[in-house]
């Protein structure tokens, strides 16, 4: 998957806003002020960090060697995956959707687990 395709998909979500996180050299994608995707490079490879439930994050990491705990975010909720790794584009899009839903659920609950 190309970064431009991922960003286009993320920005098509209702309320999506894009900004730069200078310290992490990353592009943040938020909806209603809540982060749901962080696009960045890891060891020179394009990657995205996405939110999940702790059980979902663990399962994803066990199933795919290209998915690992995020360096800058809560490791029990956030996983980073390589865009040009073993996951199919359709799987990445599905994980973006799940991350968005998880972020909105967190917002609705009035808590933030970033």
C-alpha cells in the first residue's frame, strides 16, 4: 500500500483532520480531536500505527510478523504495521476502520488511552 492511498482513505472518514507531529516526524489523522492513525517511517519503511482493543492488538501481533507495539503510543492499545509488509491492502483498510471505531468509542466513554 502506498502512503498516499492510506492518507486518502483516512481523510475520507467523517471529521478527519490531518496534522504533522514534528517530534515524531509523523502525520497524525484525527477525527473530532481523537487520534486514529499515525503515519510514519520505521527503520526507513512506511508504516501506520492504529488503535485496537488490547486483545485485538495482541491477536494481530501474533498473526503477523509485520505488526508490533507502537513506539510512541500506549503499547497495549496501539500497534504499528508496515504498509509494504504481509498484510493485504483490504486488511489495512479494515484495521483503519476498526481504529477509527475504537477511537470514537474511547471518546464517547470520556476517556483517552493514547
